[in-house]
C-alpha cells in the first residue's frame, strides 16, 4: 500500500516517518517550499520538526498532483484548510485517512463530513489519539484509534501503519473518534488557563473530569459512542494535551491565564492552535443542539477578550448540580 501524506507540518511529517519505517516509499505534500527542499535534501523538516532525522524513503513535493497513484492518503492539513486542499486533490475512490482535529467554521461540519461532501466516492477513516509529533517521529511508544466503518480497509490500514512502537486500535465509530480530537483541543486551552492563573493541580484534575463530561454529552448528541470517547481518541488525547506545555493549545491557555491577549499570542504562532479555531464553532454547535458546555463557553469568552479572572469567577459560581 503506497501512502501519501497531505500536510508537511510536524504531525504530517511524523506520520510520514511512521509510514516510511521499513524503507517503504511515502510521498509527502507540503505547502512550504523550504519544507519540501529540506526533507528531500537533508532528510529533516527543519521548519516544523527540527533535529529529527527522517527516512530517506520520504519524498516531499509541492504538487498535489504527485499524490496520484497512492493507495491511501493521510490528510493532515489544519482542519480549517481541509476543504480547500481536498478540492484541489484528485482523489476518486482513494481512501482518506483524516488526521486533522477540528470542526469547520461556518458549516459546523466535522472533517469527515467535509471530506465526504467533496469526495463522496472515497472511503473515510479517522486516525486520532494522544500523539505528540516529536515522540511519534522519534519512535517512542504511541497508541491511537484508527476508526473506519469498512473493517477490511481498517485492517489493511492498520497493518500498513503499525510498527513496534505505533499501535493502531480498531474502531468503527468514525464520529466518536473525530469529536474526541476536536473537543479536547478546546479543553486543553482551559487547562492551560488553570496553569497560567496558578489555580493548582486540584483545579486541573477537576477541569479534565468535567471537560470530559462535556465532551461526552456533545459526542452522544452527534451519534458518537461513549466507549469511543472514553478511549484513546477522547479521554486519552484529553489527558495528554491538558498536561504538557508541548501542547500548542495548552500553551495558549497558559498565556490567557496570565492575562496575555489571545490575538497577540496567536499572531506570533507559526503553527496552529486548533482549539482557538474550534472553540467558537463548538460553542455554536453545542447551543444548536442544546448541550450544556460551560467550559467550552468560558474558553470562547476568553478568546473573545474577556479577562481571565472574570471568566474563572463566573465558572466557579455556577449553581451546584449533579455530576452527570
């Protein structure tokens, strides 16, 4: 199975490294010419994944047309750009493995729904879980959810991507795998706020637990299964990104908790904190289906410019309720 990767950021490069283990050829499309030349010339993504030697069997290109002939495409472009990139890619019936985490602004569609709308003949899979790109690229142990409604395709993809340190676990709950990855980005911002405001470990643990309850309520409203949300692509990814400054979303939250303006912090970023783009969309989507998500609402207010102390006080002064 020849693999193509759409997206030359840290995560796309790490997945190309996974797919290239054993010397198998991989074609990676990147928007940035510097990334293409660095991967091909010195076998390193100097811009996004510095100091990680890459397999020589990864060939980078700036032309989406060179992905023709791949047996499966890993879509790792940022969620808000997936529609535009896929619209320019000849896909046909080639399976699309969606690795971006987010909800499209305007349409409030999951990435899988966007892909199915643009390429209705293409089978859809979702790869998601607790994954820091530099650890995956370095070959450190990682487990992910690989969700696909077609069991034969899921097994073929898992066999192609699995390695001694990269373990894909099977699921057929595509929606659940997507929702976990999208919602956890917003909750990671909230956990960063806890850190930045110096609220302590008790508060962070409580926020993870209550955030997971919000993720579950929203996921069930969209047809996800509770066990998927409690797995690698939901709770697993939530714990990772709510606990480390290596998470872009967590780092953004730390800045907000310290009182730094969101716009200033986002403007300085070369890479995307997906939670900042997902939060307003998720807030709208939750309101539309009548799902209570007070932590998501609080993150939305912070990104709108509300001061952190006022937002935190409002969250802590909510009426007491049952834990469900």
